[in-house]
């Protein structure tokens, strides 16, 4: 029986990991597929750097498009990344009748619709397990094991860089810039960490998960995204006093015919399962109508964990799976309106930088009362620790985002308040 031939685009961290997994587990993979998986071509502009893995030099090339068009190749694996040339590679591969496996969350969440449509038109698969949660098998779980379930909510910790930073700030203290520098030194953060720490990477992932969970096309531009850069050491001290942890949480809910989807730092009860997820680990919770809640967790990044998910997709394609790429035929995916952030309701944590003068709490409380915002708790740190301003925290009972934002805007204009107020959502 002929082998199944794979073409790999990109020979970097993930690409070299894919080669290692295919080589190391070749016998096991062949047993599970019933045919040999053969790495027939590797395309990369840099063919000289040592990747720590041996391959036949005859299969190396700098021409990715030639690999995509090669009639001998059955499956293309794209690990180039980005939303430019990678899209052209995938389009070329699908047009030439090949299944495609990718870890490219940015491309699929922002510009994936034409590619998914082309895959269905060609009768091919566009698979992306490794794009969300690294080695956590959440995509396949939603598409297969939970195919009969009505998913109501999916949320989780989807970025290892942010979770490492938040864990260290919570456990060891320090300032954000110092902890970020340490994460970069350890290889847990990119040289340019913007996509991670500003929440973009997490948003890419929740967009893909929401699409599968709700059988929907998600307009990425309408996702509300907040990162973790506004947090300070004071926020983690307040969180400790409140018996809570701060985590960057992605949330997608479907209610009353519309989807709420957002990424933001969130105060969670210390006993919450997600509050206990530390370091670079990712975790995803799924709420279903019948199953209640399940949580999947594991390494969310790294060469071999990500490569394991990629190879799992190769095996799915090699087996001739007929499950649609997003679990639902493209023609049946719906477009639900995305709920505006102003319409969201939540409990809120407000941290003010106030002057040590009489009447501060009275003035702030008067503004909150004007907008009918009910105070749940007030906390203040030791005044002796601060010279110019004092951090004051007020927790609000559940109310609308719009009213809270209006009140905060007005409070920021008070003479007793310095700078901008930090606003965090509180989830139970």
C-alpha cells in the first residue's frame, strides 16, 4: 500500500518538532493510520541552521509553492505563521486538492473564511488543532465527543506567556516590566510580546473555539480585547486580600441569539479551578446544556506539545475523516450578532489612585450613586507605603458595563483622583 506523503512548510520551532514526532513515533503512527506517513518535502528559506533533527537533504527546498503544487504530496503542513504568504500557501495547496494542517490561529481567525470555504469546495480538510491550546485536544473534542451537545459557554486561560507573568506577580510580587523581562529570558515570551500581553493571541484562539462551539462565523474585529499591561503590584495585593486570583480569561457565551465574546483580565475566586492553573499551562472550560462543565488543561505551547497536535491532525487527514473542518458544513455556519461590550453585565473591581485628602470616598460614592451602582466592598492599602497617591479599590455588585464606564469617566475628572482608574471584571 502506498505511503501518505506530507509536505512541510516552515522548519522552525514547530516545524522541526513535527519532524521529530513523525520520526520518533513512525511505527505507532503507521499502525494507527494503516499506512506509512512519509515526509516528502520540507520548504524553508533557511536551509542551513541546525534544527537538531536529521533529514534527507534531497527533500529540502526553498520553494514552498512547488511543494503545495506537487501532485505526489497528499497533505500540506503549514507552520510558517503570519497572515501573508501563509494564506497563499494554504490557498495553493487546497486548490491542488490537498488536505492542509496548520497551527496558524491569526490567519484562520482573521482571514480564514475564504480558506475554509475553499477547503469545503475542494472536498478537503483544513485542520487546526494546534492553533488553540497547544497539545490540549479541545478542537477535536468539540467537533467529535461533544458534537451532540448544545454548548452554552466556553472560557479559559489560553496564553502561557500571560499566565506565567500573572502567576509570578501573584506569588512573588514585583512589577510587570521586571516579570516580563524574566519571561523573555526564560523563553516564555517573545522578543516582541505585544500579541501575547495585549490579548490578541488569546482572542485569536477564542474566536476559533467559539466558531466550533456555536456553529458560527465569528467577526474577529468585534471581539473586545484587553491585555494585562495595566496591572500593577497593588492589584495583586488587593486580589490576595479578596481571596482571588487575576487571570487573563477568554470568554464566549451564546444567549438569546447573540454571542458575547471577549478577552480581559479577570478576578476569579481562589477556589475556582481556573484560578489554580499556574505557569505556562493553559486550561479550557466548556459548559454544555447536558454535560454541565468539563475542563481540559495542559501545555499550551512548546515545540513538541504543539507538534503532537499537528501530527494528530495529519493522522485525522490520513484516515480520510469526513468531519467538516469546523465540525459543521460551511453552508450551515450561522452569523450571530456579537454583543457590544457596553451591554455586558458583570461585577466590577475599580482601582483608583486617590489623594490622601478628606472626602475622597464620599466624592467617589456620590458619582457611583448617580449611576445607581451599588458598592459591595471598599479596600485601601497602608497609606505609609505610598507618597504621592493611595490605591483605593471599590467592588461593585453586578451592573452594566456602560454605566460603570460612564461613572469611571466622571470619577477620573475629580480633583481627588490621579490618573486613570483600573477596571477589572469579577467572575464567580
